[in-house]
């Protein structure tokens, strides 16, 4: 999967911490290169190939976005930064995830899940889940993913909801399922919800850069869908693709 990883980061503690996390989260062996400046990263990318790039925004000799003015980057980039202000710029420069420091293992895993299907896709066709076999008592039904509005985890059970409002149980977890769904249409907005883009009826910004969503079909009374603070930037990038 991830055979060659480039880390563009000028803070030693940050690159070392990231490598420790990657060693724990990526099962296969990978080669890593750490570069600390815009100039070095530009020169390196002109001469080398890589599967995935982790990139801080503010480096000692400038903003990492300057790299894209000199090199055509065609692999996924996961931006890691302490600043929220560059999310849109990151999306415009091959950004597929935007992690705000300090991020935890779950956030990093979700970012890896998002880009994993893109690695080597020019030679290997990606197959996303297209339907779910569900049980209603003794009856079975196959439900296409195109008919699903959202998934909700509650009391250790994962439920799927169709656009017609039917509910069914999914034998999976939120983390396990999200990597099997087409990211063009589905997005995990928090620890409890994965939504289909067509299910969004209305959006409202609330405190701490979070976003409250109104979905169709409507949720049970008392349940709100809030895009979490750590996912807000990625969510807005997803909507603006």
C-alpha cells in the first residue's frame, strides 16, 4: 500500500511523532524520507517518486504551497499544521486531509483510510462497496449504496438509513466501513455518523468551527448531527471538490 512516504516537516518532534504513529498504524513496511525546507522538498520531488506526502504548511523558508508552483505533485498530500486558515489552499494543492496539531491516532488513521484507495489506482482498479445484504426477520434484502442516506452508530450497533427512511443493522463499525465506501459520496462527519452528500438538506456553522447538519430523512427526535471540530476543514474541502 504505502511503500514510499515523504514527510515535509521542520520540527523534529513532529516528524518523529508522526513516524512513530505510522509504524503502529501501517502494517506493511515502508520507506520514509524527512525533509525540512521548501527548497529541499522541491529538489527531492523533481528527482524521486513517492506514494504519499505528509506536509506541514509553515516551514523555515516559506509556505509549503510554494512547492506546488515548481513541481507537479500527483500523489495524495495530508497536510499537518497548527493553523486552521490554510484548509482551502491545501485542498487546491492536492490535499486530501487536513490534520490540526496535535492530532491523535484515530484522526491519523482516518486520514490514511481516506487516501489508501488512491494509492496505485492508475494500475489497480478500486472497488467500493455497492450494496448491503440486510435481514428483516426471515427476509433478506439487497440495498444499493445509492439508496443509503447515512449510517449512525449507537450503543455499539451500526445502523444504516435509506433515503426512504428504512432502518437496518450493518455488521461493521464506523471506522471499518468508511474505507469501503466511495469518498466521492460518503463522509464520516464524527464518531457516530457517515453521511451521503445527497442527504444534506441544510448546514449551519456553530461554535468552535463545527457545523450542524440537517439531514433527510430526519433523525429521531433529540439526535443532532454535528461535524466535529477536527473534521470541519476536511468536510468543507469534501463539499468543494
